[in-house]
C-alpha cells in the first residue's frame, strides 16, 4: 500500500514537470501543491510537559542539584525566592526519574494539576475550630453588613507563590497571569493580575475580576498566611487568616454597611502575627 502511494506521487510529480515544460505553468503549480499537501508528514509537536514545584532543594550548583537537573532534560522554570522553591517545566517522560531522585534527597515535589492557580480549596470535612477561631467567626457574624462566612484552606505555600508570581520578573511568555478564588460555594472568580510586588518577606498582589474589572488585593506571606479584599457585584469579600493554612472569607453587603464605612480601604500590609 505504501509503495503504491509512493508510485502515485512520483507519477504526479513527473506529470507536473511535463506541464511545466509545455508552458501550462498555473496548472503545473496546482498539481504540485496538491502533491505536497498529500505528501508532507505532520510536524512533530513539542513533547508534553508537566509543571513540578520542588521544595527543600540542595544548593544550586551542588552535585546533587546538578544530577537532578540533568534528569529533568530540557527543563525550563522559575525561582520562587520567598519559599526557597523552584518550578520546573519538564518533559513528561522525565517526570518519574526526577521525582524518584528528588525523593532520595529529601526534596518535596508537587505536580501542578488543573487547579494549580486556585489558591483556596475546601477546608477538611473534619475541621474543628478552636475557641479563638470560633470567637473570631462569631464577631464577624455579628457585624451588620455580614451576609456569610466561608472557611477555606490555602494551597501549599510554594504553589501559591508560583500562582501569584508566575512570569512576574520576565513575562517571557506574554501570558496574562490569572488566579481563581473560590469565595463561597456559589462564587468562583477568575482574577487577572495587574501588578505584583515581591518584597523580601512577602508578596503584594493586585488584580481585576474578569468580566467586571472590580479590584482585588491579596497580601501573602511565605508561611502560607494571606489577607486581602475582593469586590464583586455589590459585595466585599475579606480574607482573614485564622491559623495554619485555614482562612475565613467574610462576605459583606455594601448596601448594609454604615455610610461612614463605605468604601472600605485597601487592606494594610502588616507583618504576620
């Protein structure tokens, strides 16, 4: 079957050459285009790649670091200075070798899945708040403008750092960095970054809600503590850290706020407590 196909293409090429010789150039060019369209093999696509977040790495340039980096093949990536981690984009075929070698050196590896830029996830079903946390939630509920409170867990610190700072220093890909915030069971927002400031001990992230351009501000510290504020459709969502990776998202209605409290100021940058 393959030999017959090749013979047909050879005959078509010879026929085209004959047409060129007879002066019928337009018909000859058409015949050649048909021949080429049917004869070219599809171009090889770039190998499928996976994103890995590596934490507790040995020093860059050390034999252990270089050995693992070599196993990653043609890897690209980004330094994550606040958590001391790195993001590596590696060919999928190299992933298992990298993970195996990393495990031998006590290096933590997290694979970036489809939810890598979702900075909050559902809190554990068996989570029990302590007395201090219960008191904070009770005070928030008592506020006149509060219409709801959600308890969520932050993603791993190194993953959050990458979600917030992806391409921040180079913007090499030209992509518009986005994060996804699950503010409640019914409110899942995509927010496009407008600026990010990476300080020695924290990150200040600002963005605009897709579809409304409402402002959003997130303050993040490398141990996983976050604070922030998001405006969306007449509601203010305040992010408060209440311990470990657990955060409360307090939903307030602008219509129910006392006049002297509207609009709310942007969250202050304070050191983690």
